[in-house]
């Protein structure tokens, strides 16, 4: 059992927590993100730092920071608390005396041992063009059998897999070793590159190689270059591109974006120039567009070599220095339209349809129009040929009484406010927000209530709002009775007088 849970909840800023997993964007007093709990096509997740909650307006998912981590990572309550504590640097106190976190200092010791044995593969690195300074900066090493590490630790961290390989320590942005990548030096290995197995501290879908080295330059330039491999990162850094990182053999993920968004970094993609690299670039662009990161670009290098490492090794630094940055949407459109001039009429129609589909997926009308024009003019089309129009989505608008919403928000702010309203108002007065009222009354937290709490309302004190709502109810009732033809004249007058008396009594309170 966690004994300082309340303190954790107070210190766990929900924006800080969620931004470790998702790229978030400021939206007034709140933040938005692509909802990970359904197939979201636009930022539907709203995050309130003041209320400490999140809510998806599309699927209804919501709750506090602990609930988010639990749902996102598929963890139980205690595991979610542990993860949040690690994120915010909070010391979790448990009454379970047997509880002990795994000792990760073994990874630091392994790194030092590997580094001491680098001399065994130093000639290989020198032949690849890596100098001594760069080897030291990235703390490269050579894998040997670790006699001072237990079998269980070797198995858990995969340390027994790196023997006789060139080793690349993988660190967090703070410089903490959490795993390794390793390259075989054999001519025909079963696996050229291997990584540490996924564990409680190593998730290759969330880590970026070289982030700890590049972080300072990323903050300085507000830009980051993302490439594919360890050697590309190392050689690019050596060539003067100090703000470069690499994915760990996986596609660019929302967790990667989340890490970089926190630094306010504009992203430039520089994957290999082979077919696999092009596919990775396109997939990354789709993810960037989904998260509205339209200012990202693709590094266009004019070179006969397929990757940065080979370019630097060959001494072709000029091609890197003269590389241009192409907007991701232009790159994607050009890819979809490639070969258009020599294509058959059927192939042309398919290319145009795919371009239209892509542009319609953008949640930005200005960019849609800009690149519609670009394709029409660049490929000699008529506007009718492309037929790119914004996708019209039918929206059902639910109307809420602004006084009801204001009262709901005031009731949620304090127990005193809640008790005051419950003293003379019931769910019958809350015609458009009845569900939210009952949730507060019964101490429940449902999706509708969270949605209400994100709404903008005018500043009003609770007494004025409550009295106005009750008075409006009486006026509505008076009007309805006056128009009710099912009542006799005598009955109508009697009821109207009763309501008028209630109004006079209410005003005198």
C-alpha cells in the first residue's frame, strides 16, 4: 500500500504526465492531444491542468493522471503510481517492507566494462571514420562476458547477448543508461543489430539514441534531426550536426514526438534514401500530420550514398552542408504524384485520388488549399481533376444552459458550494445538465461531467447563479401553466397565483 498517495496526486501535474506519452498542444487554458483510446483523427483529448483531469470529447475516456497511465500502459493502480513517481522524481513510500525496485546500477557498470574493452574494435571504428573524441562522447564499447553480473540480471537486461559486438549505450535524455544496442562485426551475422529487451525501464518505442548528447543543441536551435541508426547519429554529430537523434530500429512514435514537443523542437526527418527509408519517412509524416506538426520537414541530401554515415565516411561533407529542407506535405504530395507524366490515364486517376485523400486528411484548411493549388499547377491539372474539398462532417450540437453549466462548475469547486446548491435545487432544475448534476450529487465522475467542466462560462457568484436558475424555473412554469389548455380557467388561475406567490416569497429571501 502506498502511504503518501495524496501527496503524489498533488504533485503529479497531469500535463507533465501525459506529455511523456503524447505530444500535447496548448489550447487556451487547457491542452489538447490525439486521443490514444480510439482511432482519433484530430486532437479530441482535452487536458485541464487546473482541474487535473483529461477528457476525450469523441470516445468519453477520461479521469486523472493515474487513470491515464493505467489505461495507456495497461498497468494496475500501484504500477501506475510507480510510473508517475519516476516521471516527476517523487519518492514513493510503501508499507510493504519486502518491496524493492530492481537495481539498475548494473547497467552503468556494464557500460563502463564495455567501454574499457573498446580497444578490441577501435580499428573498425577508425576505418568507419569515427574519431577518438566521438567514441568518447557516445561512450562506445565492446561486449564481453560480465563476470560480476548475476545470471538473473543478465537474462533480464539481455546483457549476455552483447558479447563480441560493438556496443552503443542507450540513455535517457538525462544521461541515465537504460539499455544497449549492439552491432555484430561478422560478415554474415544472424542479426546485424540487436537491442536490450523491453523492460520496466527500456522501451525502444519511447527512446531516442543520442538524445542525451543532442539535448543541449536541440534546446538551443529549437530543431531536431531524426535519422535511422546509431552510426548515422554518431557521424552526423562528428560532421557538425549536433542536434541529431535516431530511432531504435522502430518507426517514429507518438512517444518520440512527446519527448521532442516538450523541448519545443521543430522536426526534420533524415531517414535512409533506400526504399525502407522512404517508407519510414512516409509513415513518420502521417504521424506528424495526425498530431498537427505541419512545420516539420524532410532533409533532402543530394548524394550518391544512401545514408549519413557513408556520406561522412566518404568525406562528402558538402552534400550535408548544402542539404535542403522540404516541407513534409510537399514531400508526401510529390511522392504520391511521382511518375504522373508517364503514367496511364488509370494510374493518373489513382494518383490524383490518393493525393486528394491525403490532403483531405489534414486538419488545416489553409494547407489543403495551398497544396491543392500546388498539385494543380505543378502537374498541369484542372481544378475539376483534383476535386479536393474539405470533408464535411455532420455535427450534432447539444445545447446547454449557461447558468446550469456555471453552477455545475461551481459545485465541483468546493463542498460548501455543492451543499449550498443542494439546499434548494434538485435535478429537475437542471434541464440540460441533469446527468452532470447527479454525478456531483452522488460523488461520481463520468464523461459528461468532465465535458461540462471544460466548458467556458461567464464569471458569476454561486448565489446569483443558483437564485437566477430557480427564478427562471418559476417563470417557465408560470408561462407553461398560462398556456395549458387542458386546465379549467379556475384551475389555471389558482396555479398561476400559487407560482406568483412563490416568486414573491423567493425575491424576499
